[in-house]
C-alpha cells in the first residue's frame, strides 16, 4: 500500500543530484532520439550491427533493464473501476481495480492522491517481488482487504518518480503483462566507445558514426534564437588567466527564466542515459551535454560577484565547497572558475554551492568551455571524483563546438523556461585549436590492409566522416580531420578509418605474406640475458617487484639524512601505504620477498632482481633519474642435521663469489672488489665495494641485524647491489679464445706474513704485475691469525699454478718464477716468507 505523501519543499536544484557515481565508458541512448539526426531509416538492431561492424561495440535493447523486466512477472496493466473512501482511514482510499477485461475487479488499498477512475496503472498481484525487495501479498490494511498493489515508477525501478501511482497511457492494453508492454515501447542503443573516441560520448557523435557507415551525414540540430537588444558585453565579463588549462571559454546570458519541471520527453531521454531529471534549466545543460558532447554549467548570474568570470589555477591549499556540500582542499594544478572575488566552480568537474541554480533563480550565465584533458584528468584524480562532465573533458571534446553548444542551450532555455536571450556571446580565446592536415598516400592502403580501394571511394569515406580533402596528385591526398577527432593524427589512423567504413566484415581473411627476420638484440638485452642465465646456474631465482616502496624503508635500512636515496618521490594516488613512493633501491623489495619465503618454511633462499630505481634530479625542473640495478640476497636457515650446512660466515664469500662471477661476464681487467665500511645497512668488517676502473659499481656484504629485524627476518642474510648501467659501460668484447695447453701444470705453495690491512685483491694484483704468461692461477687457501704472530699481522697462504702452452715446464723454471713472486710480494706488500 502507499502511505500518505509527506509535505515537500523545493531544495536548491543542483543539491537534488544523487552522489557522484563512478562513471563508465558506455552510453545509453533512446533510439527515437538518435533517429532525429540520421538521414536514413534503420531498425535499432540494424543500427547496432552497423556500428559494431565499424569497430564501435553497440547493442539494442528495451528501455527497461533486463534484470528489472525479470521481476515483473506478476505485474499487469490494470484499470481503476471505482474509488471509495477507506472506512477506517481518512487519507487512504479503497479502489476496485480490474486486472483484465474478463476478470472481476480486485480490492486495492491506496494512499496516492493522483489517481482517478478510468486510469490505467501497473498492478502487482500477490506473489510479485518488486525490485526494492517488497513482496506483494494479500493483507488487511486498517481492516480492509488489499489484494495487490498499484505501483509508482520508482517502485518498479523504471524511473525516479515516486510522487504517486504511475499513470500509463490511455492506449496501454488492459490485462497485458507490464514487461511485454515495456518491451514494445522505446528501444535503447547502448554504445561502448574506445578510450580514444571521446566524440562518441554524445548522441550526435554516435549519429555521425552511424550515418557515415550508412552512406550519409548526420543532421545537426537547427538553432533559431530570438535575441534581446541588450548585448551581453554590457552585463558580464570573462577573463582567462590560464590559456593552457582553458584555451577557450564561451558564455551566454539569459534572463527571466522560470524554473520548473522539464517536459516528459526530455526527462525520458535524460533518465535513459543515466542522468536524473532535476529542473528545466539544469536539465537543459545535461541534455546539451548528452546531445552534443559539450559539458555546460549554469551559474546564477546574480550570485556572480562583479558579474565576472575569471579562469585561473587554484592556490596551493585553497579551500572550496562544491555542489555536493563537501569542502575540498585544492592543489595548485587544479583549474578554477572564479567570479570577481573567489572560486565558484572546479573547472570541468563540479560547480560550487555559492553560485548554484535555485528555485528563485531568474538570470543565468551559461558556461561552455574547452578545458585541457590533462588538467581535468589530474584535477579529478587528485580530488577523487569523476563526473559525467569530467569524463568527457578527459577524453577530449570538440574545441570548436563551444559556441554552438552555448547557443543550443540558450535556445532550449528560451523554449522550456521562457528565457530571454541577450544579444551575442562572450567568446574568449588566445588561439583556436584547429586540426592539423595529414598527408595520405593511396598506395599505403594496400600495403597495410592487403587490398586496394579506389581513390573515389576513399575520398567518399573521408567526406562522410566530415574530413576535408584536397587532392595533391594521382596518389596523394591532403586530409584535415574534423576538430572532434583528435585521435586522427597520422596516416595510419586514416587507413584505419578506410578499413572501418569499408566494413571489417567485408575484408577477406587471408594469411599475410611475411618473411620472418631475426631482430638483433641490443648489448643491454644480451648482457641482461647472460647474467640471468649465470645467476640461475648459481641457484638463484628471479623475482619481479613493484617499482614502489614504503616511506619507512629508508629508516629500516638506516640511511643517513644526506643519503640521496632518502629523497624518494611520493605517489599522488598510491595503491597502498606501503607502496607510497617510487623506490630508490631494490633491497626493500628483496627483503620483503625473503621474509615472505621464510614464513613459509623455505630454508635456503637465493633471489635476485633486475629493475629500475628512481632518484631525484638535483637540477630543478629536470626529470627523474632512472637507473637499472641488479640486486640479490642469500640466506640459509641453520638446521640441526647430521651434515652441516654452510656456516653463516661463508655467506660473505658466497655473495662475493657471485659478484666475481658477474664481473667475469664483462671481460674488463679493471674490475675488482675492495674492502669498504661506508654502507649503513651492511656490517662493518663484512662489507666490500665493487669497483670498475675508478667508478664504484656497487657493494656487497652481510646485512645488519637491525635491518633484518625491521623486515622480520631472524637469520643472517647477505646482499649484493650492482649498478647495471656501469656493467654495460665497462663491458668489453670477448677476446679470441685460446687453445688450452696440452702440457701439465705445476704448482707451488707460498706462505707469508703481512699487515692485517692487506687484502687478497692486493696480493693478486701484485703477483699479476710480473706479467708472466706462465702464471696460470692464484688461489688463497689459508689465513692464520694467532698469538705466535705479531700484533696487527696475519699469515696468508697461496697456491700458485704454473703452465706453458708449448712445453712442459722444468722444475728449475718453476722455481725461478716462484722466487720472483716472493720478491714481488715483499717489494709491494712487505711480505715476510714463513
């Protein structure tokens, strides 16, 4: 049953809007509306098929959604035979409603005031389940039996009107199921444009596409304005301070409007396309947006201070209350529409509460502007709101249609709201955004599509698409796209248009003739591939992480305040707080991978990653520095087993061996590993730096336990970081391979005492300074420190291999060369033989 209607007040018109929905890239259009712009007659099914064959996904359906129709099985078209007062309630009536000609009337209790005898209405019978979840059954209402329920549009889900019962047309067939009658009514075309086709988010855009496919051109709405003698320049002013964000702004002024409801035909068109009808003036701006693709905004002229419009960027932190009543904190990149004193709208997104149209509004300034798609996209993303207007601006509207759309809105306000249109319009721009001509070669059609199309046909296709053509020879045509097609900028785009109008369904399926050719790989790709294979051969697994990191990662890795890796760039709209910044190193992601695997009982982990890091450029205004890095981690959980695993101390030498293996791929003689102590997240004494010539290429060592604890890792771990850009810089070509010697090698061991600071690297360099081709290998096999040695000294033992390519070395030759090694070590490192 229907409860009595409460008293209703008329709020500010635009506040009647529902919450801003999440828009989608499709559009529903009443087919009868679309037909007004077409030069040919087609059925809705034919139109949908024709659009689909040109590459625009489209379908035809009834005006009511399928899921709603399925819930109308027990809803019939019925006639009210008699209306009587309810015996026990003053505000209720007892109606006799006939569900079919041959059926006796049913008793229905109703509280709606808009019904009268003879009205045809939708009647829900017992057993029906309405879209709002209400189950219909026979019941006693204030002592009177009600055998069903007469429904409003909102209760059935077919509209927003719930002020009373839905009164159906007088020709609606009595007794017919409501869903059958609805299916026989208006059809709806649903189109799903691709993101590059912003021109298809309007009825005229779809009509242009359909007319071109059918062999003609769409008709534009005819505009006839009766203007008042007063010129708009006497009453309003427009100033553009930011021509980048707003290349063009058009305004028209209408006076003495009478706010009221829109006619049913407009309501139906708006609501079918998903926009709620509010009042005539507001509905006109939405109607023109749907019709022409040009978003408009209506300002209450009397609320514009100084009767002035100023287009500018917001000040950082500037606050503004939008139509939905929310106070927004704006960034400096947000574009604002202001009056003479302050903001009145967020350009291209939403108007402000301080200039909205109300029931008392009499004079209206119509805004029709072209805003930069990039500026609107960034502003909407920062504010976290997307509207029907911003969706269209983001996908690029027609920059030359602003004046036409303003005139169209003024015409409709005059027709539907009795507005008086002031003479002229304010049209402010620095330079009109005219489309650029494209050179088109006819022979490229066959090259790309595989078949020939006659020149006459190609020119006809272009003309149907409203392109200007100028023949420049037998094979060349100069083509200028229409301004609403920014997606057409290259010759290949025009070839695609030829294919679309030719009809994809008419193109024969043939395998193209193609000669396969192996593309050479770059040095970067080859080195990356070789290192991947090398690391996998060493037992590593590759991981791929997001290029983001947490704001806490710099603290977790103990970076000092002056470390450039602390200057991570924050993401404006991060997917999660732990992905809030572009990463400046790879280790945080690898440590998270390590912790993840340890938590899942993996006892031995060797992982590496190739990826980019992003560092702030110290030069203001310059782009970020992107650098490709290679990083890896080794960790083993020590378990009690019969056979001992590698001890933690051995992890340092293992990760050092990995770095040596990577360096071996470079064939660069200046590659070396030196002791270091300047890496905050690696343990002192267990840290080394990787050097290529005079440049530092990375570091390796054991991770500090404090770092591991921050990532919930409770076992020792060892890391290596290498600058892949430097690896590429110092890579040398492989020298010609030498034939291995077929003669046996000899070795001698040598043990000596040196200062504690002497490294293995220094020993190897000293021995190699002999530049003897007979030294085939150098191997450190023992280091000894103990009480028998002086303080600050250690003993090192090496095995040195000697081998010649053309003979077996004599014992005397080996001994003489070995003695030279001892002399060189004493000379360079102060070594004392033991």
